[in-house]
C-alpha cells in the first residue's frame, strides 16, 4: 500500500532509523549533502517504496504524461520524476533529523 505524501514517507523513514543512521545524517552539513547518497539510499527509497511503478500516487502523473516531462539537455527535471521524489524524501528526512 502506498503512502500519499512525501511527508508521510519522511515520517516512516525517520521512525525506522537506527542510531547509526541518525548519526550519519547528522554528520551531513546541509540537506543538499544527502545527494551523495542518491545512488545508494535514494535508489533504496525508489525501489522499496515503488516510485518507479506507474500506479504510485507521487509519480503516477510522470508515468502517464510524458508530454509534461521537463527535459532539458537530455535530463528530466520533472518534480514528479522518481529520482526527484526520492531526493525530496531524503531532504525531508535530513531536515527532520537535524531539526
């Protein structure tokens, strides 16, 4: 079953973080620093929560409407692209952990 907001995924992840992961996130200086984890933690988020599935509520529009994709220089900058959604989730987790 899917959650329907980035905030809900942030809360779920924060609730399940172990002490080691919390400390690792606190060592990152800014929320943008979580981008170094895009290919590891970000991929795990995309896969675990099904962001690549066409029926996921946070990415469904991206899947169904390729004509709306924000593609520039061969890169998709759409806010509802699974990569972008996972990045927002990671940033949200960082903000919550470091609040």
